[in-house]
C-alpha cells in the first residue's frame, strides 16, 4: 500500500549531495516539499529544478524546505547542479537524494517493490519517479501529484497549493483557484454560531457553502 494523504512519511536515512541524514530530522518543525525525477541530465527535469532554485526566497518565506530525489548517485547530482544553475540562473542550494537503490522511490510508491535499474537504463525505466509531495511539520503527507516525463511541472501551482495547505491548517478550506488574499470557506462541521464567534462576518452562498475573510 502506498502513501495516502495524512499518512506519516517513512523516516528514511537518505544520502544526498549535502550529506546523510534522517528525513524526519531534516524536516524538523518546517513544511517540506520532496520532488523527484527519473534521471539526471534530462531536459524537462533540468528546467524544473532550475525553477525550484529560482523560488528559494518563496520557500523561505513560507518556512518550507525543499529536497530533490533522483535515482542517480551523488557525484552525478553535483555535476548536474551546474546545468541546473545555468538554466535557472540561481544557486541550487537544496539537497538531492541519491536514490540509486530505489528505497525512497519505492517507499513513496513511485515504483513497484520489484522494480530495479537495468544496465544501460534510460529515464523510461523510472518514468513514474516524477512526483511532488508536500509534507507538514507533523511529518504527514498533505498533498501529492505525479506528472509524465513530457509535461513540466508547474511550480507556481506547487506554491499556490502550499499556500492553500498552510491556510487550511488554520481551520478553513480554500475554494477553486484560490490565491492568498481571497476569501476562504468555513467547513460545514462548524456551526453558524461558532463561525460567527471564530471568524466574525461571513457570507452564506449555499447552506453548506459559507465564505469569510482569510484568518491572519
């Protein structure tokens, strides 16, 4: 059984270009994003990791750590970071896990338990290692999304989803296409009386859809 929303992620000891550490200890009290790819020195993933590097100030602003995963080794990661920084125009200061044993890929259900890396492999051999996982300070999985190799991930959406998760941690929900500054939804489990006490004024669009200003 793979990881599901609100499952606690496995506390794996991982080897990265920044050293070896426990995932839980690395996350600490922060939010975390784990993003993966099937091979170093591939075109789409290079642009994606460049985008992650460009967003360093945004991750810091949100108290969020980012970490990459690849099924290549540490030395390849170190060399590849030069390409990432050239494409992204920003330092790639985040660690990348060397998952050449596929431990992380299997634990996060990106590859089946019987998967292995054949000699002379291509990215197609680990194509499903193209995921994003957002993890809360409680070490629980809050969101996951998986892309094919040919479609670059939209990291503006990853930031938006992170904002939504951090907002929902305050006891509200967010509507479709929500961005910070817009109204939020009061959960149906909250009575009108409690909603009034907690949020003040709110708009009743439908009996089960009530909107209010986002809590600060």
